[in-house]
C-alpha cells in the first residue's frame, strides 16, 4: 500500500464532498438531534427535598442529614425562627417537610438526655420528601451522637433476568437513544454518503485512472479514510451537543472504531456492486435497516433466539460495548466476543470488496 497515493485520493474525495455539500448531512444531523434530545428529553435530575427547620440554637442536624443522603438526594434547608413559620412554609407548599428543634438540642443529644424534636409533615398522602426525611432522621441522630449501628448489614447482589426495558433503565432512556442515534449516524455516513464516492468514480470513468496509479487496496483505504474523517467530526459533535461523556473512553473509542471500519467496508461493498447513484439511493435503505434495527431492539429483552440472531449483526454487539463504555459498567460484558463478531464481519466484507474491485478492473 502506497501511503502517498492513499492520502492524495482521500484529499481529492474530501474536496469533492465539501464542494458539492455532501458533508452537510453528517455534520448537521448530530446538531439537530442533539438539540431535540436536550429540549425534549432532559436528563432526569436527582430528587430535591426542601426542609424548613426552626432551631433556637445552631445545630448540626442538617449536615448529618446531608451525610446520610449522600449524592442520592439534594437536601435544601430553610432556617426559620419559629414552629409557626415552619407550618406556614409547608402550608404554602414551599417546603416538603419541617423540623422544629428545642434549645440546646445538640448539647442534650450529646449528653444522652434524648431531646424531643418535632417533625411536621403535610396532611393526606405524605410526599416523597417527607417520607425520606422521616426515614433518614434515625441514622442522622445516631451519627450526631456517635452511636454505632445496632448491627452490621452485609449486602449481596443477585443477577436477575433482564426485563424488556432493563438496559434502558440502567443506562437511561435518553443516553440509550443517543447511542442508537450515534450508530445511525455512522451507518448513514458508511452506507449512504461514502458509497457515492466510489459509485461516481465508476459512473465518471475515473476509477480506471485511480487504479492505474494505485492498487485496489489503496483506493479502498483512501475511501475508508474519508469516511473516518466524517465520523471523527460528526460523532464528537453529537456527544458535545448532547452532553454525554463516556466513563470508559478507551472501550467506547475502540467499539466506535471497530464499528466504523466494518460499516465503511459494507458501504464501499454496496458502492462496488451497484451500477449507478440512482441504484445506490434505491437499495441503500435495506442495509441501513439491517444495521440500525437491531441496535434499537438490543435493550428490549426479546426472546433468546431473536437476540441471538441480532447479535450476529455488527450493530448489535457494537451497541453492547458502547453501552458498557458509556456507563463504565459491565452491563453486557463479554466485550471480546462483540469485537470478535465485528472483526469477522470486517475481514469477510473487505475480502469480498477487494475481489469485486479486481473483477471490475479486469
């Protein structure tokens, strides 16, 4: 393979693509979809609980409750002068729950004299905030007195069968759909945009000239490099606009690279088989559907035989590794198997592609 020839062909294709506006599709699509996701599907925020508290003296109870809550709940405390003001805040729905502490509360608590505090909740069905604060008070008070827990609670995790929406729940529906859109974007560049470059070479009779100065591998490498440039620009735009940041960047990047190389080969194979751009526009929807459909179904917990069939397609294993890379957790695991499936597809696709180009040259 001649690197100089590859770079020259790739530079020519990029200039042609920018000149006729084909680059606009992969660049504008992530911006538009990202805007829709950010406006219509904002990330679910962690619950916020407003606590109205009245205490004659300074107290460490708010800090103790925050320590118990950790990062799971955002606690906001509003300091008031009296129990009446606390009740007014709850009546006006400006607070979820109220606490009224007597004088010398912290000192009496430390002395072990069991001071009495007043918990004020709204009438009727208790709000989630009131329920949470009521349940967290005991742990917070024990923390303030330095008491040890009455027992050490050990935890054990049991893997349960995945239900229809378990992956979407684990990752978040918005993030799951962004990943699906990311694969859709790569597939459109690979199967819709890139094959036009090769098909037009044969329509304009310029493919023969390229093969005179380089081999089939040089032409294929140059076209793949153009597709990778498209993807290298479009995918980061999508991630930036949607505010996603992979927890495991190496795994995420490796999955994206493996999928891109595989699909770019499939797109070039399609471009080598069809005879015109009009035929390409007619038939490109079928491979697009075969790539994209398993991606959006992979997290639905379908029957085992359907999941096995979908796992044989390159989009499904790529989605699984991307989910693990984005979350930083082994939600699916077995990344090596997913990479092996994509590698097998890539080897087969590029072998057939080189053979078809050789026969068309002959």
